[in-house]
C-alpha cells in the first residue's frame, strides 16, 4: 500500500471543514494496522473505557476515579506534542485553542463523541462544549460528571501547546443530565498549595500525587520525600520503650514525640503558604488519613468546654496492637494534639477516651484547651 504524503494543505482543508479524515484512513486488516494521517491508531472499544474507570473505582470512590482517569489522559494529551511539531514543520503555528479544536476534530471523526464547539478563547481561559463525549455515553449509568478522559486530554493538549500548566473544570456533563458536556480550562500555577488544597476539598486523592520510583528507592508525595513503613513499627517501638522505662512513661514519650511531629507537619504547610487554621488542620487530618493512619468518622466541637472530640476508625496503633484491654493510641493522640496546637496557635491536651484495643467500637480522642500555667 502506498503511503500517502500528508502536507500542510491537508490539515488546512481539515480545519476549514473542506475535507474529513476519511481519505487519510488506511486500514490493512491482514497486517493488523489502522492509520489516520499516517499515525498508527486503533479503535476505542466501550469495554476498555469502562474497564479503566472501574479499575480506579475499585480503590477510590467514583468521583476520585474520574480524577484518576483524568490524570491518565493528561499524559495521553501531552502526546499531542508530536502533532504540534509536525504542524510547525509545515509552518503552521496554531493558537492553543485552535490546536485543541484540531485535535478534537481528529478524535471526533475517529469516534470519540460529538464535535466540539469553541465557546470562549483567551490567553488564560478556553471554554469548549460538545453535545456529549464518548465517555459520557459509556459511563452514563454513573449519573455524574464522568468526562475525566476529556478533562485530562484538554489539560495535556494545552500543556503540550503552551508549555504552561492548565486546569480543566467539567462544568456540565451529559452523563449527569445536562444538555451539553462543557469544559472550562484555565491556565494555573501548579503549586504545592494548589494540589494540597485539591486533596482537602476531596477533588483529588493523594495517590494522584505519589511519585514512586521503587527501583531508585524513592517515594515523593507532592514533591516531599516520604517513606512507607510497616504498621508493626508501632508495637515494636512501644515494646522497646516499655522495656527501658515502663509502660506509662513510654506512652508519655510517644505522646510527646508525635505532638512534635504533628506540629512540624503543620509548620511545613505554613511554609508552603497555607495560613487559614481550619484548612491547616483539615489538611493534616486529610493527609494522615489518606496515608493510612486512620479514618475520621466524625469531629465534634463543644464550645462551652472548648473541647474537640474526634472519633476515628482503624487507627494505626489499635490495628497494630489488636485487643489488649487498654488504650494504646498514644501516638495518634499526640499527633492530633500537635496538629491542632500548631494550626490554631494554642496549647492543648490530647487524650484518648475510648479505644478499639480496649474493646470500644472506635477510638475517640478529646482535644482540650490547656490554660497557660502561671510560671
Ligand atoms: Zn461530560
Ligand atoms: Zn485507640
């Protein structure tokens, strides 16, 4: 089969709508090849799209699964840099919005949903809209904004086209019953603060920002180095301290050490530009929870007693110790106290008042204002 020579005039005709991709499709079933514009491609079966969404949903809720799909397709979108280089070679320098529209025209004609309409284009904001997308049809039964594929794609394409960071909101979705699928892309700073706040708001899970290079022995969580450690480190540490100083003092030492750790953690967030005390505390709670330390069931505030009560499920220590007949969560109590102290700039006393290891349903912690003692 002859390879068609693709040139500038082909793309120009396509952009103008004078041609479609049909003449540029080459299919050779015997060789198992299918190319469009000389680039190898393949069909996008519904079941594959569904499987991707469901793979993420197995570990996340639906909303976060859509975000994980978005991250995956951001990388796919960034691959459009190849097309951009080709166009540049032809002397075509498209504006970011026009480049985005060209990519989606090619996608649409290959079966990825309805054609897009350019609603608004500015240097820092681009809005596009389609009647529906491919994934909004495939994932319709989720009955929510599902178009993570397009969100990520749009971000990736615009990153490739501009070299700057873009964040795309999916403001309307066919799958949740809206009349169109609408996407609002904004050029934004990709800062630590921006990502951390997305985690606290529940728009991202920390897994989106874990950079794990197992062969190099490195893990980073939003640019900060972290380590994984086995949960039994808590029983090991406690037993070792108990041997040297006795059980009560050992609990006290752990409490102190983790108070300091909680404080330092919040100080780090402050250095990253977070100032609101409630966000600081929520951020620390969200991070530790998503790192596997506990799940927060509820938080209550008693104004008269100036006491915060936190009910946690599967704290790291109660899970590590199992049933012991007594409270074991000294580290967690210290951690929570340290977070609140540093976030709100006050002195507090953290105490575990119910513990799973003692036989209670959950671990419950009270964090109370500690009046300044006269020196
Ligand atoms: Zn949609
Ligand atoms: Zn406990």
